[in-house]
C-alpha cells in the first residue's frame, strides 16, 4: 500500500473509533439524565414510551403534573 492510502485508512479508522466513543458517551449521559429526572419526580412517560425519539410533545413538560 502507498503511504497516502495508509494515512487515509488510519484517519478513517480514528474517525470511526471516535464516533463509537462519542455515541457511547452520549447514550450514557442520556441514561444518567433520564435517571436524574425520574428521581426528581418529573414527567418521564414520553422517555419511557419512546426512548429512541429526540422530540417531545407540546403538552409534555418537566415539572409536577397537576390533575385537571
């Protein structure tokens, strides 16, 4: 292999490893955040029902839920 091909392969491998670590770190922080919010008694139904969705509904809010 040429020197440039090895360099490109090394950069791609480093980027892939970095992306994997970033994803794992982000997932861990999300789990910690959800655990903290659940411990504080906030509304977490959306997080429990739809763990893979980033958005939340307009009516969902953090804070105590008052019956209507």
